[in-house]
């Protein structure tokens, strides 16, 4: 039996390239298979739908982004974790725009492939573990109030700060780092 000419990663990379070049709306089964020179059946052999592929692309992108965030938390540097979002968005502006396609909560419902749901759950657990660790180390415990503060300062503020720039396909300016830093220090204080 011969080796398949294409694998899942080929389709995900083709979708990423199309989304970066022309936006997520340009990612269709036809545009992906044309880019690869693959038959449509090859696509449907791997993915149930365009949405399933975009979900896989989102997860792949989140995991790439999350590496630096997790490393900063593991190093005990919450500010670096908060600043990772604009730094990564500047280095990977088009990829960062793909993160706006979904949130992890989108995968809790619906007819998503089981493997994709598991991957998103694993990613969410790593993120939650980081929030818990930061809350314990910074605020002394990881109760509901401390976790809300951790989520706000490490995730919500940085994402809100870069969202408009990403929607306009602009890298976030350095001013964003200054504003995130001031917010971080206002919330975390000298703890």
C-alpha cells in the first residue's frame, strides 16, 4: 500500500497560508485542495468539514502561542506572561489573527471531532494550571477572586489590548506593552 501524498499538517498549513494571505473567509475546501493539488476526497478523508479544519488550525495556533506563555509562568514571571501576548502578536501578526476565529469555549458545544475537543480540553487545562499557579504564587491562594484577577491580568487585558490591532491586521505598537505593564502593576502591586 502506497504512502498518502498529503497529511493533516499539509492541509492545516495550506489553510493557514490562505487565511494569512486573504483572511479566513478565503479558506474553503476548494481553495485548500487547489493550493495543494489534492483531490477533494483527500480533504474529506481527513476532515469532516471546513469548520473542523479551521478548528484544528485554531488549536495548532493556540498551542504555538501558548508555549511562551507557559514558559513565562513556569519561570515565575507573570509580567512576561502578560506581555507575551503583544510580543507574539507582533512577531506573528497573521497567525495571531487566527486566534480571533474561536475561543476555547466554542468547542464545548457543537459537533466538533472528538480529537479536536480533547486537544482543546488539554490546552484549556494547561492554561488553567498556569492561572492557578500564578494566583497561588502572586496572591497566596487560588480561590475564585484570585483566579478572576489572574485571568484578567494575564489573559483578558492583553487580548483586549491587541484585538483591535489584529482586526486591522496591524502589529500592536509598543505602547500596548506599557499599558499592560501599568495594569499589571496596578492589580498585582508589590505582591
